């Protein structure tokens, strides 16, 4: 993951299909933000391709290369020939928050363990080539309270830290709700305190 806290994620569900030695391989990839979302996606693919010989899968929750929350399954293929190769491709893809299901319709020709590894890893690689990507930013929501005299200074500061203004209210003091990349929060808070001579109240949302 880059220093800015930004990284690519799937922009939408994407699917590719290929035939290898008469077996039909369909690889579907999508964005997932939790293990529960991954399992729901896998369940949906199992339902869509209920008549398939195998629905093998792998997923990575979190930033590219993160192994904190991963999952994989060979779904009846010889151990280590499908889920693990698929996961390896995902971990080295530079893409985060991604799940892949590789569906196989057996065509009558055995591929062997080496052939299976190549087929399943290749199916995921093929899907990644043309998969639409979006940018994910690891952000936090922050509430900033300042006196009316500091509103102009605060409004000038926010763009410098890629902070997005979500809401502003004017009560006894001015209250701004903003979303800022997590890695920029500390620097933004220091800048706000400097600009307001320590009078601002800056709170990160729970």
C-alpha cells in the first residue's frame, strides 16, 4: 500500500471464460470488504453455477498483499492445486479487497496437478488483466469545532490534506464534519491547531 493510504480495488464484478484441454473455466472477481461479504459472494457463485464440477475460490480482505484475513478452497480438486494458486495470484496482484471464484466444467481430459495449478492461477490472472479498477482510500471521519473567526483558515486548510467536507453547522461555534485519508489525519490536526492557536476541538469518529 502506498504512503497515501490509497490502493486499487475492483470497480465492479468482472468475469472471463476460457477453455483448457476441453475443460471450461469461468473466473469471476469482485470487491469484498469483509469475510462475510466474501462468503456471500462465494455462495452466490455456487448457486449460479450449481451444476459445475468445481467452484474454487480465494479472497483477500484489506490492502494489497495483506494476509490478515484471507480464505481459499480447492472445492474437491486435489489439495493445493486451486485455492492456494488463486490466493497467491491475488496477493501479488497489487489489488486489495478482492475475491475470485474459478468455476470449472470438466471436459473429460485430466490436467494433472501441474496443469490444474496453471489453469486456476491463469484463470485469475486473465480476469485481473481487464478488470475495471477503482481507487480505495483508507479514510477517517473527523469533527472539527472552531470559533467563527477561524472558519476561513480551516476552509483553506482542508484541501491541502485531501479532506472532503461532509457537513457544516453553525451553532455557538462552527462545526465541520470532514473525511480525510487516515495517514493525513495527524498532520491535518496539527495544522488546524496551529491555525487556531490551539482553540479548535478535533475529534475522530468512533
